[in-house]
C-alpha cells in the first residue's frame, strides 16, 4: 500500500484510502495552500463540505496544483439546512459553482435529519444518475439511520463517513457497513482539536518502537483496518508527515493494544444518535 492506493467502492469507483480533510480550515489562502501542498506531496483525495465554507478555496488549491482534475478525488457534502428547506439540488449546484467543477467524485448527506434523509437521498440518486457525482453516500449515519435509508433506497450508499479514532473505533458500525457493501471512512482520525489522544502512552510506546509519531501510528492503524481516512492539517510539514505511514506494519499485538483504547469510547464531535434536527 502507498499514497496512491485506492479502494473500489460498490459502484466500481476508486477512492484513495488517504485524503486531506479541510474541516475548520479558513476560506482563502489557508485552505488553498493546504490543498496545494497536499496534492504536491502526492495526495489525490480532498474532502470538503458546504458547511465548511471553503469549497471555493478547495477548487483554487486544486487548480493551483496543476494536476489534472480527473486525477483528484473530491468529496463535498449536503448540509442539513438545505435538507430542511428542500433545496438539496440548488445546494449541490452551488457547491459545483464554488468548486468550479462540473462534477464531484463523491457527494454525501452530511448528517441524518429526521423526516428529510430519505427525501434528500432521492435527490442524491438523481444527481448520481445525471453523472454530476461519481458516487453518493452519507456521513454520520449510525445503524438505525442506515436501516431506515436502505429500506427505500434504490442505490446503496457508497460510503459512510463518521468520527473514528482509537478512542472511538466504531468496529460494530464498520462491520455493519462492510456487510452492506458500504465503505467506511473516518473523520477526525487523530482525535480532534483539543483531544489528548496523541499523548496516549500506548500510542507513544508503539510509535517509539517504529520510529514514528503517534499520529502516524494512528493513521496506519486506520489503514490496516481497511478504512479510508482523512486527517486534517494546515501545516505543510504535518501534511507531508501524515502520508509517511506506509513503510512499517503494526503487529497483531500492537493492533490489539490500540483497539483496547476504545474500552471507554470518547466522542469529540456530536453523537448522531442524539441530534435535535
């Protein structure tokens, strides 16, 4: 496996296992530079969302790289406000306009919204059939949300993107998704801003053994589980370091030790089972 390694989704589209996330990255040079640096370093997968407010800068960063658009996997997402207003299609077209692209590789429902998820999924199915999204999926869907969606969906989601890291391994959900043919993608793989995951003694011990950082060990743990992962950074050195994770292997005992950190699950983001929208 290397930075160019891809996973085949349930419709045959190939998604790179490692990508750059830009949640909470400022619109303007901060986002454009991060995206450009990532592509320059060899990344071919960029994840954004309408909510992030930086789709325009993501497009600028991609064009600034000089790499053919067709070689970059771009994800963006439908926000809840447009689901509640019934303006899902307009929101998608706005995202394309901001990105300055005529298609995206993956379009996701950002959060499940009671009474609106199925309606929105039908819009995504139309978008997919139009060819303006190479694949469609969901984000922050737990088993109950997926069960409800799959009862009526004509197209099975290609991806479910959720919070996932050693303190929230989400193995039951990952197993569920695998059975349904839905690729599992981790957001906040390093534990999120303000978390203490990178200071964990177990991770530090394993990192020291391999001559790596705790962050690099975590990302390799995600990949070794067969998950797609999208670490966020605005620092060029960290963006480069986050891809330097392929020339070592975690032993079975090391994987078990990291898995054991999930015994007291800790979320850094909201709980999808307890959202009020």
